[in-house]
C-alpha cells in the first residue's frame, strides 16, 4: 500500500528500510525522517508521518520476535548512548568500547 503519495513510498519500503537500519553493523534509530532519507526521499506535506511512524514501530516490534532482536536492540542502545562512565571519556562503536 502506498503510504506517501508525494514520493510513492510503500509500507513495504518503510518496513524493509527499518529492518535494514536496526539490523546493520551499527544500528540506527529509525525515525521517519531518517527512513525517508535512506530511501533517497524527503517528506514534503508530512501527511504520511503518523502512518509511517506506525509502520516503523510495527517493524521494530516484529524484530523483537526475531531470535537476534535482543542483540540488535542492544547494539542500537550502545550506539545511541552518549553517557560516559566513571568520568572518563569513552568512544563507543558497535558492541565494542575503547577508552580514550
């Protein structure tokens, strides 16, 4: 089904891109804007935004049923975490941590 008439983006396009984003080596938080960017598009009228967000949430929920979902979600949490531990500056990449 077409979700975005301005860009001819389907629900399948959004779901597959979301899956790619959360299951890659460095998972990204799949916001509607970022998903559209990965598809080479940008939102125009944004009427599709609520429906696109629902499709993204459903795709992430389906990933939770996947055997490797916890690994994907854990990597995404590490990749998006900007806090440092014990006052040291740490750079976090993927599932690795390297001090200084």
